C-alpha cells in the first residue's frame, strides 16, 4: 500500500503524532522499550517514526511504502529484547503426589498383565503348532492370538523343499456364515404355538440360546426320548405305606395329577369316571362358574396349575383341578348354596344393568324421533299443537279385505268385510 503524493494537513499531522505517542506507550507497557528508545527516536517529528521521507519545507510525502512504528522500532538494534517469561514452579500437595503414585502403579500393573497375556498366547500358539524351521524363524506377533499359521506339508515335522525353495502357504478359505445363505433356519427357531416363530434361538443349536441350551442333534433326540418316558414312582419299600387312589385304593395313581396338584392320589380310570371332581378347568371357567378373581388365580401357592399351549391364542393355557377350585370356592363363599346366591345376585345386577342400558337407548331414540317430527312440521308449515287428520285414499278391495292408505302420513289399514 502506498500514499499518493500530496500535502499533509494540520489534522493529519496531529493524528500521526497521536498514533506515534500511543505506540510508544504500548511498547513501554510491554517492556520492549527503554529510556534510550525514546531518546533515540526523539521528537524530531513524525518522519523518524514512520520511516518515510517527509520534507519539512515542501511538506510532501514520498511514494515509499509506509512501515508501522512498531516494526521500525523492533528492527533497530538499540531496542533490547526482554527475556522470555518463566512460569512459577508449582509445588504439589501430598495428596496430589499420592494420587500420581497410585496412577503410576496402576499403569504398571496393567502393562504387566498385558505382557503376561501376550506371553501366554505365544506359548499356547507354540504348543499347538509343531516347531519347524519355517515357524521358528518368524517371531510371534504379540497381542494377536488368532493369527493363521502355515500348514506344514511334511508329517515328520520338517518342511519339504520344492526346487530348493520352501513351499508356498496353502490357501485357507474364510469361515462360512450360515446367515448369509439361509434366511430362515427352522432348526434354530422356536414355535410359540400362537402363530409366531421366535427367531432369537432356543432350537437345536440356536444362536441366541445359551451354550447349555444348544445341544447337538443326538443330544436333543435323547432329551426328547427322556421327556416322553412316563416317570413312574419307584416301588415302595412298604406296601402298606404306598400312595393309593382315594376312590378305589389302587396303587396305579395318575402321575400327572399326583406331581402337579400337590399329591392328589387318584388313578386314571377314576379320574375319567368322575369328571365332577377331577376334571381340569380353564381360567375363564373358574372366573365365571366359581367367581374367582385374577389375583387368586395367579397365586401358585393357593391354586396349583399346569400350563399347555393354547389352541385359540398365543398365550399359554392354564388348567386347574376342579377338586381344589371347589374347595377354595366353598371356603371363600361359605358353601355351594352361598355361591349360588352370589351368582344369582350378580346375574340380577347384570340383567338390570342391561335393561337400564336398553331403556336409555330407547329414550334417546324417542328424543330423536320427536325432534324429527318437530322439524317435519316446521318444514310443512303445520302448527305444533295441530292434530293430524288422515286423508284416506280410495278403498282397495282384495277379496274379503278392504285396504286404505293415508295420503299424508302413509298409514295403511285393512278391514274385513262380514
């Protein structure tokens, strides 16, 4: 940047002098200027500070570029350079020193554990791979335990040379991900018996199941065989103390009822012959017939149950023994008669509620009909209190009957001729 040759006005000279004084003050505050600086610069005018040739007689400005005052003063050798500032030394507290020492010990312990892991991995890799000239020459890579090592072509532990050179490394194909080729693997899915399939695992070798729940096919078949086996009770040591059927005193009791319903002793023929005592009831039947609530039916200690797949929905079906349900219902309501009275009372309340709802709907319908009649009379110009008079059409004789119809409201009548 350069100034155009011209004359300086008194205002410009005053502004230059003010800028020069401001620059000198700023340098003195920073410590870059000394007493000799002001003497060296002097008060000979703005020409010495700006390093431009200004003629005092003609008061003209040369066309040389203007250099700032700070740069011209810093370039001179008479200005001493202040030494760099040093930060004061900070003394650490005993607590900080203790924390630093603990962090250092922790870092050393972590580093020692990593080195120990790498050493163990190297020893494991060295024990699994035979020591040959090809793999002993290469140093193991620390921290990488899944490095593929070259397969040896010689079964004696050495490498066979091909044309005086060791054989090239054999190609190892990558592992195949079954999910890339099979979208729905039914062996790893679990049927919920409700129209849905659980893809999280749980089948034979399911990916989402825990390791103990991922058996092989043979183990799964063996487990299914064990589940199908009917587990009978071991023969008693004392025949007189053996569990017997409560109905016929038979020793062949039903194991399903005996194990799932708190040792209820009954044989299968008696259970089939007396469904009024040993039949299995659903949750809905217990609520409707015996007036039991959901919290009571959810209590396993109160009413034991068995669960089976529900053919009508996705949730599992809960079955209760009628004998235990009736026993608890009699205890709750005070007997079968009290239960019947409570059931009749609730049935009357239900019918009254239904009748009340019907009356409300009928009343609402009458209101709408009355409003429609009111609107029709206003539209036809009839008065609200005027009584309708039928305007009958000509009678229509149909055999022994005579039919008539009102022209205004459409009412039809049928008369019998005697």
